[in-house]
């Protein structure tokens, strides 16, 4: 990893690797932390929820000002979160799929018409998994994703886009009857002839049942090589539980996790052990020329309560150790001479 990273950095024909974080919809008390993270040289992009483009809140304005000041670029999306529990509540409350489809496409058309000039990547859909769930079956996932890609073409949006796939190692197929490998979903969408710029791998590491098991770094190489066969550049979208005490895992601001959809941490690894794993895995990711970027998928733990401890800032607004680790890896492996 170290040797190949050094070659990749110096070779002019290889695309520069970028690192971003998902700000979601930060609340007012998160804005200071966003400023802290944006000051880190390793963060090139910031992902924001599409709804922020049509909102006029003070927090949205503050985040946009921070992005403009630091010169960071934007990832807008995802327009669709197909994972279980990921669909917006206002869509879940509608009576049927056609009503949800019509409302989503109407909202996305407005979003595409208001993309900021600093937008560098459009995250069309995430959590595509080949299994489906009670609010969004597998055929409906395919239908909505195709509709969104067609809408992007109809709106003449020239910004590169990405589709990201849950369970990239196809873990769910080992424990479920039926289902489709995520690679088959990607292949099906590519065969429709719609423009797709990047494929993303949603790796919710060490969560279960909604995530991926801890694996040897060599298995990450195999994963990247398999997905590279489809011929498109790849993006790694990562969550990993760090900085969460056992008592905090039981409750979150007075709400017990048993009262909502939550994926528990799968192993008994400590934070240090998880971070040591990342120290081995990050050079592997950085070294593969087909991987163009890494997104840390949650700004704070509250952003998505399904994944306890997945945030990269603490409740007090300070950055977790994972931010320093990524910054050190960036300086070690990706700084150009």
C-alpha cells in the first residue's frame, strides 16, 4: 500500500484521491464542529442533504458560507436512500409507491434546478442492496433509481453522479432466502444505457444486521478488484463505530435504542482495535487506482441513529480520533511532492 500510494501520487496519469465527509443536515450546535473539520487539509468535499438547497435556515446558510470560505466542493445527495429506515418519513407516510414516486421526482426536479456552482458530485442513490424492505421493495428500488437517472439526463445536469450499494460483500445473501448480489444491480442499471459516473460501496463496518463484518485488508483488495470489473471508478462510503461508550449505546438523549430501528455493533473490538484496522485498510484503499474517493458517512452520531457511534464528531462538537487518523493517512500517503 505504501509503495503503490507513492507511485500513484507522483504519476500524472492517475486521478488525485479525495476525501469528504457527510454533513447531512447539521443543527446549530454542529456548525462549530463543521468549521473545525473543514479546516482539516484532508477534507476536499462536503456532502449535504438535497433538502438544504430549498431551505433558507440559518444553519444551511452557515454551512454554505463555511464551504465557500474553505474552497471545498459539494456532494449533493443522496436523492434516494434505499436502505431499511432510510426513506424520508413524509414519503413513508404516503399510501402507495406511485404516490411516493411522484412526490420524490417532483422534489428532485426542484433540487436539480438549484444545484450550487460548487457542486462536484451528485449522489443519486445509496443503500441499493438487492433485498428490498417493507417500504421499498427491490423492484421499486430499481424503478426509482432508473427514474432519477433519467431525470438527471432530462434536466441536462452535467455534474458527475454516483450510485452506491449496500452490503458490497453481499453479506445478506448468506443469511437470507433469495435476493440479488449488489453487483447484479449495478450491471442491470448499466445495461439500461443511463449515464453513471461512479459506483459507490456503502461499507457500514462492524454493524449488524445492516452492515459488514470486520475483514482482513486482503479481502478489501479482493472487493475493490471485483467491483472494478464493471469498468467504472469507485468511491468508498464508510461508517465505523468509534467513540461511543457502552452506556451511550443503550440510550441517546433519553431514547432507548430498543424503541427504534438500530443496528448494533457486531464485535467486541475496542476503539483502538478498530482504528488499528483502519490504519491497515486506508493505504489499501488509497493505493487502488480505481478508487477515487472516500466519504466518511456521518458527521455526528445523531445524524442517523440507526448506526450508533458512526459520527466523526463527539456530542460536545470536538472531532473523534478517526478524523486525526484520516488526516495522518492523507499526509502520509496522498500529499503530492
